[in-house]
C-alpha cells in the first residue's frame, strides 16, 4: 500500500520563504552600498545616472527572484515525475507559484521604496515592513472601530478592495481558504501598488 503525499501542502510553506525572507535579504544586500559613506561615494561617482543604477539593481534582484521561484517550482515537479509517492494538484500548484511571484514583487517594491527613503540598516528593514503592512492594518482597525461603534451597521466588505485579502501578504497566509476569482483582483491591485512604489 503506497501512501501518497500532496506536494503543494508542503511546497506552500517553502514558497513563503521567498517573499518573506529571501527577497528582504536580497534587497538589503543589493542596496547595502547606500549605508556606508565610502561605497556610497564610490557608486555615486560612477558615470551612470542614478535612475539607471536604481532600476538596474531592481531588475537584477527581480531576475534572481524569478530564477529562485522557477527553480523552487521545478523541484516538486521533479519529485512527482520521478517518484511514485508524490502527487501534485495542479489546480493549487500554479496559483501558489503566481502568488509567490506577485508577493515577491510586492515585497521587492516595498523594500526598494523603504531603502531609498532611509539610511541605516535598522530603518532599512522596518520602514519597508511598515510600508507593506501598516496601510492594511489601519484599514482593518478603522473597519473594526466602525463595526464596534455602530452595531446596527453591517459592513459586508466581501471581496472589495477593503478586504484584507487585497494585501497579497495577508492573503498568502489564508491561501487555501481563498478561491481563485479574488486572486486576480488581488494580483492586479498588488502589481499596481508595486509599480507605484517602484516609480
């Protein structure tokens, strides 16, 4: 009797490492030259426009992130193809990959904005985290206060932009409870916000 293991259940937790650990470390490392006087002077003395340097660093980090996600998505397929124990539910597998891509891009843009606004390592980490989470936490707090102060008011936000699922990072933790229809709205919202943060 062969016991099958669903790959996406384990694979999902591995993909959380990319946007929540690897992307922040990569962005902190990519822009580390801005934190030291000598390296900052050196890079700003190069005959390259600052916009070119900024976007080349962003695109280099984005290329590495895409490569990591591609490699991370090929490994479970290899286990399923060459092992008789693993089974992949493709209806869950590709949305996990898409969410990882979009959330990594969102974290990359939050860190790009935060690192360009701050100057030391401590604030280079906490300002992007605040950029990513504080707006959604404020919206949730305001909605909770409205419901608490006005018990006769029923706030049915459902799949609107006020829902916590529209922040891709909040939605990553509730992936299996979310169907694919709001993901398209979440992805579009997150990509637009990410592009605004990058520019």
